[in-house]
C-alpha cells in the first residue's frame, strides 16, 4: 500500500503513535509518506520505504495567522497525485481532518479518489475540539471522514457526547514496540547518578501543560520521600516548567528533583526508574504510562479518561481520583516499601504492556486500510 500519514512532528503522543505506526508499516513493505511542517522527532529517514514531505507556510505581511491548513491541503493534493497514494491517515483532527477533506474533494474534481482516516487522539476532542470556535468544522470533518478511530473507548464516548456524530468510531488503542525496550544498555550508571545512596527513583514524563497537573506529581513525591528515600525525575518541557521549578524551590526539594528536559528516547531512563507518576486532569489514553509499563515500571495514576483502560488498578499500578495526592502517595509507598511487592508490580506492568504490543494492534490498522482501499477501488470501477 502507499500510505500518507499526517501528524504533528513535536513531542507528544499523537506524533509518536503516527510515526511508530508509519515505521512499522514501512518495515512490512508499504510505502509510507509522512506529511508535516517539520520532520517528526521520532522519524529517521533511513528506510527505503519512508518518505517525508515538508509543509512550508510562506510568510507574508498580510498574514497575522499564516494559513497552514491551506498549505497542508495543497501539499496533500500534490503528494497524493505525484506519489499515487492509496490512502491518507490523519492523526489529530485539528486541522488535519478538514485539510484531508478539502484535499479529497479537490482531487475528486480531477478524477482522483482517495479515502482518508481520521484518528482522534484526545485534546483534539476533549480540550480544543469542543471549543465553540472549532466545533462545527470538527463535527463536519469527523462525519465526512471515510473512517474514524479513537485511541480509547473513553475518547470514543467523549466524542459522541460532545459532537453530533453520525458515523461509527472504531477504537484502536495505542500500542508499544516492546523490542525498543530490549538491549537498552546498562542502567546502573543512571541509577548511580541520580540515586547514589540506592534511593527509589520516581519519574514523570509529559509536556508540562496544566492538564498534566505536574504539581501533584511533586506533592505526591514529597509525601513519598518522607517515608522512603527517593528521587524524582521530571522529563519533558512545557509552559508549566518554570512555575514547577519555583514550586520545588519553595519546598526546598531542588536537590531531590531533577528536571531533565526533553528526551528523544525515554526507554533507558524509564528502565532505570521504579515508579511512574501520571496525575493528569484528563488523558485520552496516557501513552507515557504504557511506555513506562513496557520498561517494567508500575504506574500510579489518576483515574480519568482512558487511563483505566491502560493501567489496571492493583495489577500494573494503582488509580486514584484526580487530585487525591494522599491516596496516590499511599499507593506509591505500598509498592516501593517492599522489594518483593515492587518486583511483582514491575512484572505485572510488563504483562500489561504486552496487551498493547504493536504486533497485536498493527493488523487492526492494516485491515482498515485494506477495507477502505478495496471499497474505493470498487466505487471507482462502478463509476467507469
Ligand atoms: O499528552 C498530550 O497532551 C499530547 C497529546 C497529543 O496530541 O500528542 O496526547 C494525546 O494523545 C496521546 C496519544 O494518543 C494520548 O496518549 C494522550 O493521552 C492524549 N492527551 C490527552 O488526552 C491530554
């Protein structure tokens, strides 16, 4: 198949999922064309089946807001025509779904038919999408997509609650490449560096936006470290970072909390950790929790959105109400205070991650692609 994948290139789950999906499809012999405004950070271009097309928005003094969606649409038209793509798969509805719809109709006017799939990732629905200024376009683009998938059952339900959707939304959960967590090299030097006295290592990874409630991560850590010697690693960057650094200074915990910034690959740092904290207000899936579990790290998380579909309470970790830092700390202390318990949870976390092995999830996308391509070809034959 010749597949066009549209995604955000920046750090964030939707771009990671899109890139890993494209890489896996390319490894199976499909030609995969990534279309984005920057090379996705997880994408290397060393495979003969992977191509990258950059969307460049021209600056012009008239444009206070450069028309990205239009340039993306033109790029889609161009790539579909020139590369003879069979299907487009857009990740994150805004503005990718409406751009794909427009491209599809431009191409149709030239006698080229191409189906497109929209994958909903979370904030395109739960935060940004339901904003009145986007809603009519998002509703239309979802309804007009040839197939729509959501990364969790919770996101599927949220979409149906907030939008007037008249079509089926299929749940295809996010996945993990377990192989990436094999042969990651030694981790002892990392442990020695951050926890020289054998302290337990707690870790959080996110884009430090308000929705992640990273302050709660620090509060939970503060309660834990009073009972168990521990260190906290904060990986990522975003709007809340400086406020959080300030928060640690106020609490006089700077020597125990390490801000590591953005890391392209997190497999090693996760594998060196004991417990992952995800305290989000809302989360459609929580890919970072799955990444932690793939690294055999149990998860203490809030019980919100799609997280309970990923983190099994009492097995791969524990769930607490959003903001219930006491309960989160209690659960963390329970796991960390006995190495036998910790090792059991580590093993369970890995078992849980196996349910989301890319080998299990990839065929669901492949089936969907083939179905739509076949339907599209049959329709084209009928119209001849
Ligand atoms: O975590 C974020 O805020 C980034 C956002 C994105 O678009 O990359 O993540 C969303 O998509 C991820 C991949 O499907 C999910 O794992 C995250 O749960 C989801 N974020 C939210 O729902 C807040």
